[in-house]
């Protein structure tokens, strides 16, 4: 198993945002994390990437516990993410955003940077090359010099994915990558997600767009009020009475 | 042509540019420090005491002063890193005041409020050294005081140019991108694999080092220091160099230090109102141009008018 989430609980004050949630992801798999608003999906992302320290439980990557590591170390281990409310470096150019994403896969410190050593120059060239590749992958070629803040919304979402990919993740966490997009844009992102899977990158996806989730995901985990209420293939989930109840509510008179 | 008065102003401009850079470095990861006058005084006092009381050579004193400021910068940086924005500003302001009061009250060492006089003078020491080797200012057609002022100016100019080259390269690199990413969104930067704590301590202590270095130079250029040189006003002045000139581009603090050092000299009668003017500038800038006079779009436009040019500056 590439990622194992085991008995994760996250309590804020008296409120349990997550209650003993467990699931795992195999290498190369795409797992959808769904559930109504406030179910704890983003909280779980924040726990996996150490933005939050869980009250209880453990997250393991390729068998190694991530407990106690800071976010940047977890990124180095191979988990990169995007954000539900886009968090680009908006006063940096498109190109620079992706170059920052490359930080954990490059080394040059203060002195090599100032002295412009051969190794530093070579590394900087490699960073630019990789950046060009990724921008073309997500369809942002030609926008390199624009400020991230000036990009239209849909392209900002793509840029976030390119920036996350620049860290060469083994696992990428996508938090609502098609929120607010039209059908055509959604289809394009779905195609991009397939391409990312094609590189052998494992994906954990939070998404509300059910038709897309059903199409791209191998398996789904459903959260409701911080608890895992179901897990299975998209077909199984669609017919699960607990899931239907969570989304639609219970019928009167039962 | 060589007027010691103008050269002295030019030398103060250069020292102020170094001070402006010191705050610019700290600001580059989004940390607002008001402690740089404190670090400046640590550099100045260390170098002054080591040269006057211990008799160390000036270069050793300057290096020791800068290094001590750097180490104290790390010590102060680690606990205060948990603080952000105005809380960090207040904590560093408190630090600066503690240092100043320490220098006032530690009379046996620092002569208290009287200050330290007779600090070896950068220009005079250079001249004396050269004279031993049979040089005299007349060989260059200069009077001694002209030679002294000119020497100081040239040394400071060389140092400033080197520092600007250092930082323009640093900011155009992976490290510089990490600094900017942290300033724009610290959490997102951490998620990109940037060890934000390391880079924040790095910039904070580099700012301290630079302020200490500028302080040590200041001591050996004026030959006299007292706690009154390193008050709260100085901390604000240093901050205003960057805030007025531009805190997002390397040329910002350079322009800020240049303009704000020359302006009081041009308006001699106004110099009493210097802090009044600084205060007004801060308010007006925050409202109308929070990024300072110079920013990247303006620099690009200035470059474009000159017909292209380097893309080196950060």
C-alpha cells in the first residue's frame, strides 16, 4: 500500500471533525474522497500533509509513518497537494510558481546561488526545462510570463496542478480540481488526471462533481460528519443506502 | 572637485543603503523587524570596544561585530519566529530597546550615555598605513582630509556594490524564489517543500548580520558612537528606507536610502522635521503605494525606455 490512513481522529475543541477514519491507497490507484460539505474531507488532506496534527491515528507512506514530520518533509517524501481555495503565489509569474514547486527536488543553497557555480547553473537549467514540460502538459504554454493573479480561474486550477507535479510526487492530493468549471473544462481536467495516472502517480481526489468522480475513480471513500460511512467501487457506492441517505436525507415515515 | 562634505554625505548614503538592505532581506520573507537598530548597535559597540579597549585591528573588529550581530540574530530569530506581523515588530522593537538600555547602563564597559570616542577612523587608519609605506596624499594632488574622505567613500562604494551583486544573484535563484514564496503564502510555500523556518531564520539573521556590519562601519567612519545613535528613531528610519523606496525590489531600499539621506541635506532648514516627514511618508505610502516608490512594473517600464536591458535584478 502506498498510503495508509489509520484510525485518524481530529478533534477541535469538543467537535470531532474526523472520527477514526481508516483507508488505504495502492500504488497507481485513484481514490475519490466524497461526502457532503463539512464532512471532513479537506481536514483529512490537512492531516495527511501535516497542516494539522491529528488527535489520534497515524498516516504512513510506503510503510513509513509520517508522524511528527513537518509539511515540507512530507512533500520531500513524495506527497504534493493542491488547495480547495486556490493558493498560488499570485504576485509571481506562472513560470516562477512552477519553479517554486520544484524546490524540494533541487539543492542549490546561498553560496552556490551567489557564486553561480556550474552545478547551480545546470540545476537552474533543469528546473526551467521541467517547468516548460509541465506547463505544456497542463496547457499553459505561452502564459509563462503572466502573473498568476492575472490568469482566469480555470487556468489557475491547472497551474496549481502543474506546481504540485513539479515536486515529483508519488501521491498527489487534488482538492476539488473542477469546482466551478463548466462541462468542457471538467472533461479537460478529467483527461489531465488520466494523464497524471499514466505517469504512475497515485491520486487522492476530493470532488463534488459526481459524474466526474464516477468516471475517473477506481474506488471511493465516503465521509459524513467525520466518519467513513462507505468504501467501494463507484457502482457499489451509488447503490449504498447509507450514502444515499447522507446525500439526500432519510425518507419521512420510516 | 573632491569636497569632503559631499563625500561624507555620500558615505552616509552608502551606510544607509546597507542598512536598507538589512531590512529588505528580513522583509523578503514577510517578517517586519524593528530590531535592526539594535543589531546595528551591537556591531558598532563590539567593533568599537574591541579596537579601542583590546587594540584589535579594525578589520577584525568589524568582522567580530558583524558575526556577533549574526549570532544574536539567530538567537532572537528562533523564539520570535512564532510571531507574525505586528507582534514580531513589537518583540523586535523591545529587543532593540533592551540593547540600547544595556549600553547606557553598562557604564564600566560602554561609558554609558557619554558614548565611545576615539574609535580608530577608517580613512585615517588607511592613510597612516599608506604613509608608513612612503605614500603621501600630495602625490595624488590631494589634501589629507580629502584623501581620507575619498578613501572612505571608495571602500564603502566597493562594499555596497559587492553586496548588491550578492543579493541580486541570491534573489534571482532558488533561494530567492523560496523567500518570495514564503512572503506571499507561507503555508503554500511549506507545502512546496520549502522549510519555512530555516529560510525565515536565515533572512532574519542575515538582516542582523548586515545591520551589525553597517553599524561597525558607521563606528569607524564617524569615530564616535553613543546609545543615542541607535534609538527607536533609527529603527524606524531603517524601515522607512525600504518601505518608501520599495520593499519588493532590490533597488527599492537603495533608492529609499539615497533619497531620504539627501533630502534632509538639501532642505537644511527642514531637517528638524525629519521624523515628522518620515511619519507622513509612512502614512501616505501605506495608503497610496504600499509596495513603495519602486516596484517591478515601474522598473520594467524604466528599462523598456532605455531599450531593453538585463533581467538580472530581483
